[in-house]
């Protein structure tokens, strides 16, 4: 069966004589076993709310198909998924290599939390390939990649990073939120762990926070599960239900996000106000050739670097938008636009663009309506420039 068919069938109930299409939400801390034998049998899958209900198992099954993993586990948010995956593999005195383009709260976790426990971090240029091995030490336990970076869109050479990680006895952990498991399969490129902020494309409707952690092999999966257990990680059954509902329509939504995102990006590339478009499917994006090699498509997320513009004119631009919401997230059905500030966090490769970086998420609205919205915003910006 094709993956898209498997994602419709995965984790569905099969009880007699009839059953709903979807598992009802099981809000439970406690499960009761009628007999001791049932207790022994149940302990293999469902035992206690924090360890997951049928809603959790069903979502894990579907995401595991999507990522091509040995096992998938859930975390309460995308950030928790990345951070718990990191914790699974390091101890005091260890070292991490983290991409300079990483989602900024992960950077803060490394610098402000892990360093208190004696774990040090080096940030690397996201365009580094196998030469990353020159930054590895005998204590390097993980390379943390994000491809593409969710503000600056550098595509990373995952097979090269995987080779270096494996040669140095480290794990390659990849934030795969952009590709959503649909357009990129990091585990098939050699990564040990692929995480997603399921909050974005998997859930797809901007109404829940959830993370997924997919492991390539049994040993990796055991370490991840142990970290989740020790940290008392919990995901609500409601959120697991919502995320699985999103997964059922992922393929059709991703196709539309891709189509609209590309149309907007190409239109923006022709605007006189725009300096550069950072969209993985366009040649102007760093790592475009790697995107062509490793990805099967592009999602709806991309950035543009505007030519320098005074702040009041930038404000006029944002305030004129009617369809694009001003908001930090992405992956939902609605279009979003935000002033990204990569210059505030980069350390390995300082971000030195003169104009502002604006990140767009192309939602499911009609592309021409979205273009009219952007056109109106540029008119307001130019009027404010005087
Ligand atoms: C690339 C990336 N990874 C992880 C996260 C964190 O996800 P969550 O908000 O579910 O913690 C985000 C959130 O914006 C993100 O953009």
C-alpha cells in the first residue's frame, strides 16, 4: 500500500460488532483490568494514562509509518520532543553540536539548562557537511540538525552529517517539522532520530501542541523512551486525537501548502521591495541542490529579506494585512506572517542582512487572494515611506 493509504488506516479501531471510525477520546489516568490475566496482558500496551491510551498508540502508529521509524513516541510539544531527544543521549561532561539555524528555544535549552549539568554546546554553520567531523570531540554525543532552518531556510546535508555522526559514535537528531515526514524522511538518510513539532503540519489546525519522536533503531528508541519516562512526560488524549485527525489529511494539505507557497514566493521574488527569497524550491535558497536531492517537495513556509525599510513603513505593511495573521506559529490552515529576527540568536554565522527578514506561512486560502493581500500591504508600506 502507498503511504497515503496507510495513513488513512493506521491505528483505527477494529472491535466487534461495530466500532466508530475513530477511537473516541480516552481521558484517563486509571485503567481497570477485570482479571489478573487481563492486567498482565494489558501491561504490554495500555497501563496508565501517562504512558498513553489508545489515542496515543494510534497516533504513534501513524507517525511511525510516516517517518519510517522503528518506534515513535509522543511529547507534550515540539520543543519538549527536541529537548527530550537530546537529554536521552547525554550526561555531564558531554558535548553537543547544534545547527546555528536551530529553533531558538532549543538554543536556550542548551545554553541555559544543559550547561548547568555540565553539557556544552558548539553551534555549527548549517551549510557544513562531512567537515563537521572537525568540530567533534570524543565527548560529542549528538548532532542536532534542523532542515531547513525555520527562519533562514538553509537545507542541511543530512547524509553527510549522519556519516560524521556515525563515525564519531554520536546520534544525529533532526527537527523534521518543515517536511512533516511527508516531504523529507531523515531516518532513511541516516539520522537516528526524527522529531516533529506535530503542533504545525501534523495537527494542521492551530489548536493543539504536541511533539513526535521517531527512532531509527531499537537501542535509540529505548534511550528516548527512558528519557520520556524519567521526565514524567505526558500528552493529553485530546491532543493525540486532534493530531491524528490532522495526519489523515496531511498529504492533500501539504500539496496545497506547496502550491500556494511557491506561487507566493515567485510573486514576491519579482517585487522591487524584496531583496532575496529564501524558499527551498528556489535557486536563491542556500542548499537548494540538496533540497532537490533529498526532499520530495516544499511546504508552505519560507522567508524573504526585504530591502532596508524604515520601521514605520514596516509597521504599515503588517497593519495593512487582512488575510495573513501576524503570528509566530505555522503549519495550520491559515496564512501567517512574522518579522523574524535571526540576527538576535546566530553565533556561528552571524546574520548580517541589512533589511528585515519576513517569514510567511502559506495557508489554504486562494493564492490570488493572498497575493492581493500582500500587494495591498506593499502599497501601504510604500505610502508610509513617503
Ligand atoms: C522548527 C520548530 N521546531 C520546534 C518547534 C517547537 O514546537 P512547539 O511550539 O510545539 O513546542 C517550533 C515552533 O515554532 C519550530 O518552528
